[in-house]
């Protein structure tokens, strides 16, 4: 068994190209990625001896790539000369996630041909500040049906605008299963879409699409079997909850006029006017009333006696077990009961309760 030597985290340079397409041209859809481990990368190089690797035209520059397996950096693909400085894939490498774009574009080209649609041209949108918001357009001649693919985890503004437009309802949509924001937008608009995912292998991946059935039960399968579902009517926004008839709004407070300081004779006139101003009558009802205090329901003598029995039994049990914490709590309860119902206790019962409390305090 070959031993796979691990690579330290400091040696993992995320700017390096980790994926490529193999074949005779850069338009190939046979995408692969180079393993991070040095021993596995050397095995990959031996297995693909004589194979041409390219920086795919979907998300790369289309130039030839070569494998580089050093001792310090992780194994990766590289461009010859100064070509790497002109490649957008080398500047925004996502590691193994870069395999998703060339794979799904190649699969959807064949899927479109199976539906008598032209192969179309692929445009790859990727804002600089949103590295995971990858948005792909497959467009054909005028009057043909277009296809939209949304990768990544982040929703970009262009996706929201296209999904809300009338033209966007006529496109074929495919959304990665982890992009829940875009699926929520399409669900609100009633736009049908296909959910897809990638199953990673040693040096490649498999594309799968969720295939639904009329009874709303489905499974993952090949994209060639996918048939778009009809669009639904846009989902109306939820209505606001009705206002109850008994609900009252607090009256708005009138703005308090700003007063200026008054001194001298004018101040005496103001004070005299305030003393002579009529005060509101005590009989006039106010707008709001304070709730009446809750009065506990009276308890019968039998209920009070049962409470005393329970409190005494619990305190005696705590004393027998020498549980100081429980003893303190039970003594506090019995003391409160004795204070609240002292008049209803007989002299013998009162003496027994006092002796028990004294024994609890000294133990």
C-alpha cells in the first residue's frame, strides 16, 4: 500500500491551479484535479503519461497546463512562461471546486443537444468580491431557449434580477443544492429548476441531478434523464395579520413646547395664573385603568393542616439525612407557615413547631 505523505497547512498556496481538463483541446469536458498529497500526485502523473492538460475555456484561459510536484508547495498545475499572470483561474483558484464549472457546462451542452437545442455559448460570470457566486449562461441563437447555472453559496444581484424578470421564467435553471438563497428566490417566483450536486472521487467527480416524479418522490441520477417541470404561478406575499377589534393603540403624545426661563414680575404672573388655573376633577374617568391586584383564594383549615404536616415531615427527613441545604429550605418554609397561620395553631402544635425549628437551627 502506498503511503500518502501529508502536506503542512503553511505549504497550501490557494493561488495555485488545482484542476484542469484533459484531452486534445481546451474545450474538453473531461475535468480532473491533482491530489494534494505528493505520493498520490506522482501516481497521477504516471497514470496520465502522454495526456495533454489544459486550462479549461469555461473558467480558465485555454492554455496548456503541466504538473508540478515539489517538496515545499502542494502539487499543482502550472502555465509555462508568463501565461499564469494572465489567467483568471490562477488568480481566483478555489482548489477542487474549480472542477464544477467545466463538468456541468459539458454535461449541459450534451443535454441541450438531446432536446434539439443548439450547443450554445458559455459565459462565466464571477464578481471579484464574491468568489463563490459563480453564475454561468449558456446562450444560443436568437429565439432559442437559454440555460442558467448557479454555483456556489452566495447570491449575486444579477441572479435575483434574472429570476424576477419575465424572460427568466422561460429559461432552464440549474442550481447547486447548497445554494439555498437562489432556490428560495426561484420558489417565490414559481420558476422550475433542477438541483444538482457533485460526488467527489480520487481525481475526478460525478455530476448528479435530482430527478423528481409526479408523486413528489425522486432520487439523484444522470442529467441526461432530467426533464424540466412546468413553471408555477408566482407565490403571493403573505398577508399582514388582521388587527383585532379589541386591540388599542396607545395615544400619541403631544409634542412638549419648549419653554424659556422667566424671571422677575413676569414669573410672578405665571405662578399666579398657575395657582388660579382649574384642576381636573377627581370624578372624571381617566383613559387607562390599573389592573386590580390579585387576591389569593382563601384556603380551608384542612389545607393549612396538610401544608403543616408536609412541611414538618420534609424538615424531619432533611434532619435525619443531615442534608444542610435541604434542611435550610424546609425550615424556611415551615417558619413562613407558622408566621402566616400563628392564630390558627394550638399551643401544643405551636410548641412542637418551635422545638423543631430550634433543633434545625442548632444542628
